[in-house]
C-alpha cells in the first residue's frame, strides 16, 4: 500500500525549542516531516515598556 500523503500547517510561537521542531514532530508521530521556522516580523523591542 502507498503511504497516505497529507499536508498540515501548524502555527504557533511555541512549537520550536531552541529552533528545533523535533520534540513537536515526535509527539505527533511525524518525526520525518518537513518543517520551516520563520522569524516573527513583529518588533518586540519597540512597543515594550521598561
């Protein structure tokens, strides 16, 4: 039988640990999944109150 191919997109600020997705992918049972980590376009420093 051919493996079922499915595309899923997960978005969150907390899926990666030290820029690594292995923990998240392993928990879902998809350790061989392709992933992409993008930097946030949000400027965290500017609106912060000190």
